[in-house]
C-alpha cells in the first residue's frame, strides 16, 4: 500500500507550523458545529481545511487529540473575548455582568464548543484533564486580575478572599454550562446567571 505523503499548502496558504495547525483547527470548528463530535471525521475535517489526511495526522495524530486541542483553542479564544469585554468595566457588578454576557454569548451561539465538553472528555482522557485544569486556572486568574484592578479603582471590597471568590465563579458557571448541555433551556440558564450574579454581589461592599 502506498504511503500518502504530507502535502504542503499552496504558496499563498499558511506557511508556519502554527498557521497550518490553526487552519485545521478552524476547519474542525466548522465541521463539529455542523456535524457534531460523533459525526465529525478526520476526512471531513481534512477536506474542510483543504489538506490531506497525512497532514492532519502529522500535526494532531488522532481525532481525539484534534478534538481536545479544538476545545482548548476555542475556549482560549472565548477567554480573549471575555478580556476584551472586561476592559470596558468600572465596578465589580459591571465586571461580572460583562464577563457573564461575553462567555454566555459564545456558548449560546456555539453550544458544541462549550469548555465543559473538554471537562467531560477529561473523565477518560488524561491530556484533556490537564487542559481542563490549565483552562480553569486561566479563567480564574483572569477574574482575579480584572477584579483586583476594579477594586483598586472603585474602592469596593469583597468579603471573602479574592481567589476563593474567583474559584466559586468559575465552578458555578461550569454548573450552568452543564445544565444547558442537559436541558438546552436558554431562559432557565439566563435566570441562573442572574441568580448567581445577585449572590455574588451580596459579598461586595461599596
């Protein structure tokens, strides 16, 4: 059987290894949103990316590895959007509202890409577990960073340690994401976010 060679991209295509990986990840994003995780295959992803199976295997090795990296890549892009939203805030309430709205907007538009999918995969995949842990810490660190800055400027205080406050936010939002995956009830999840916000604000002193 002939071995399929890795085919380089065209002259006007991606040049670096990272650019080629992102091209494949972007194609995987399209395919998973269209066909779901089970329906997505390495062949359809390769076709969407305009590469052959050999190149996809060269960069990712397996479908499982590709899907793990896709979820991590998507969640980190969502974190960039959250950070951009938080740049426009002035109080703790605004930080929380804008952060929730930014993250929920991405989840509602593309439910297949929820970070919680990566958490579910971590039950049987050690690499996914490590990615989930790193992602959780990054989201928590982002909350701590922006709330620290906000508290210094607004003069507000939070009645529990900031790390604990941020940890509770990430854990609670993960619960809301799981609820949405199970029931697909948008109104209920938005109500849960409002309830979470009200609970958090009881810990904030002007």
